[in-house]
């Protein structure tokens, strides 16, 4: 009894500081804020932006509803703000994935210097405006992984893709065929011509990275301008993956992408 009496004031103090464990739980939880917007290349016309942001907002609400965590989705004039509260990093990762539409396509130039060359030469700084991306080339059944410095932000608008088709290739996998609009054809020709001429000038070669869902799926060297307005993405895609990509690329709605992520 004496021991219990001595412990009661201590237990009361603990209960005041951590009532029923609520304080501990609240301290452990964090709110992560995502801002989604269009980059300059993919921004729709003002009249179309409102409609596409409305569609995107409802789509994101539907996706997040199934994750079982508290969230808010706020549609603003030029962007969408999502806040999610969770104690688990893996849940935040699921939210990030839900907000990143699977087959978003980007066309980015590759820096002529590779991260491996920089490390070998004792340099570690990322070139300004670039980020490191993994890429694996498959040749005759063998994989050749590498790391590329890829420019941040697409230089050709995904809206300029007129049509996307898939076809089987000689390896039993599927390729993605892209046909561009007049605007896209001009953008592709200008960018590929610039890269090809730069490669000829210094003999170092230039590459154009094509990304799907944030992953590099092709990074060919360009020796001349691509003037025909058509591009074939050759990879080890299954028929289902190729069809999903084509369906998304042919869709009329372009979803905004995450431009900011911050824990509050």
C-alpha cells in the first residue's frame, strides 16, 4: 500500500503529460504536403486548365480514399495541394505513387558527362539543372546498367503526341510508336538537331532520354535531327504494359505532377 501511494503522484503526472497515449501518437504523426502543378512544357491552355484540374482533383481523391489515412485535397487556381497525415513512411510512399500517374512521358536531354566520369575525376557535384537517373540497356540478353545526368523537366510537351500505338518486336516484347502533332514534330526536330550538332562539334555525342513514369526507358545517341515526327521506343515491355502506356498517352487529360513535397 505504501509503495502504491508513492507511485500514484508519479502516475498522475505521466497521465497529464501523455493522456491515454494521445500525446505520444500525435507526436509521432507527421503531415506531408504535396503540391501538384503543370510544368511549362505541359501546361494546358487557360480555358482547358480549369477542367483538367477539376478532373485531376476528383481522380486524386478517389485514389487516396482507398489508402485508409486522413487526407485533404484542395483545388486551387493553378495547382492542387494534397495533405496526408501518417506515421508510416511506406504510407507516404503509397500516396506519392497514387499522385504520380503511371505513364507520364517526358523527353529530356542527357548531360555529356556521366556521374561515373565525375566520380572517377574526383568531382561529385550534380550539374546545375540536372538529376541522376538509372538506365539499363539490354543487348543480346545481357543487361548494362548505367547512371545518367538527365535534365530536370521535359523539353517536349506530352500534349504534342498525336497518337501512340504498340507493336510486337523481334524479341517477343512490344515497342511503343509515337506520332507527333505539327507542334510536337517541330519541337522534336529542333531539340534533336541541337543535340546532334553539339555532339558533332565536340565529338562527345549527345543523347535524348525518354522517361515513362519517371524512369528512363530509352536514351539513344543522336547523330542527326529527327525530322519525321515519329519515334519508336524499343524496350522489354510486355503486351499489357505497352497497351496501358498507349491508352494513357492517348488519353485527353494530362495530370499535373508533384513539384513540391514537404513534411510539416
